[in-house]
C-alpha cells in the first residue's frame, strides 16, 4: 500500500502507520481460534468488527471517555497512534503517549476459560458472578499470560490509582454496554479492553472491543431458560471442540509435539458464521448492516 508502512500483521487485523500520528486498521475476513488462523474466509467479518467497534468508540466519547478513534469506513478504521515501547522495564510516571502492555478482561458470568479454572465446589457454568471479576494478561508476549494485579502494575508502570482508574473505566463501559444490548435481547458475558496514556498521561481506550471476537454475548431469553447460546467467536471454538480437533491440539501442546494444522470450516458452517457476525452487528448496535 503506497504511503503506508505495515507495522503489524495480526491474525485478523493489519496495522499500517500513515506517518502523521495516525494508524490505519484493516480488518480482514480471517478468523482465528486457539491461536490458529482458520484457512476459511468469513464473508463480511472484517466489516462487522470494524463497524461494531466504531459504534462503541463513539458511545464512549459521548460518555466522556477518551479513545484513539478518529473515523471508520467499512473494514478500515483510522486511530491516533500511541508508542509501543521496546523496553517496558524502563517506563515510569514521566512516560507518556504509550500503549499500556496489558489486556484487561472483565467477567460477569462463569464461562469460557474462567470456568475451566474455577469449576468444582458447586460452581456451575453460566452462573452470574456476585461481583465482576477483572483479570489482567500480557499483551506483547507470544502467548497471553495471566498476571496478578501487582505484577500487572509493575509490568505496565502503573500506580494503585491508575490501575483503579482502568478498572473503573472498564466497569463503566461494560455497564453501559450491557444496558444497551439487553434492549436487543443479549447479555454481555465478558470482554477484553486495552488502554494507553496520552501526552498528558490521561487514560485512553484503544484497539477494538465490544465485538463478537473480543467479547462474549448470550441470548437473554434462552439464558433465562437455562440455555447458553454462544453468539460470538465461541460458536466457532465450540465447533472445533465437537469435532475433536481441540483435544488433539491440546494433547500436542501438553506433550511438546508438532501441532496439527487446523482444518478449514465446511462451506455451510462458514456461511452460518458469516450470518452470525452480521446478525450480531444488528443486535449489538440496533442498526442495519446494509
């Protein structure tokens, strides 16, 4: 792409430096699970992720929360650039305009990997948690690693007030998000967010969030009947668990063996996934897709 420098090529998103303090996100139609890119393109997926995240960024700005969002069109988003620091061990309170090297996960129900860690002792899948659970993981390591709050503060150069500000921002955003999607028959189960500090060391919401990739949603009516219909990328993870691929992959990783390549999705399954992403855009935002 002329005039643009490719900075990062992730599993589903490409990031270009426009050279003027701005980045361009290009959302592809790739889909990944278990750190594997599935060799199947999902029609409309990139546009759904881009437009859904843009919807939430605009809502956050209305709430008075700073974000890096500038504009978006179809599957392309422009955002303000923040620095990724080569050696985060050298950051201190004077460091500004940088990406905080954490992913912040807020959980409101027992689901996903959280269930795998806490199951037993009468804890049931799908239970609403008495209080939200906020977890921190690494952002720039090869594989995400769970962190204690103390380690997260040390790695990211945060003090107690700053990490509390992050937690309060997450809970405020998610509270608004859940009140919105409940109107359209959804429950917001959990999700991740990322942040930066600007030139005045104000907290800024960055990356993307509130989409069927970063967040988990359930159908509210079915949940009330005791069913957990996965209305997110978890739908695809469930498919690979049912086929036995996930167990095969897990055994290979546990035994340090070569990992089996992930098979493509059948055509009918790929179309169902595409339809799910478009449906979720409509349900999350309350807007038409076309």
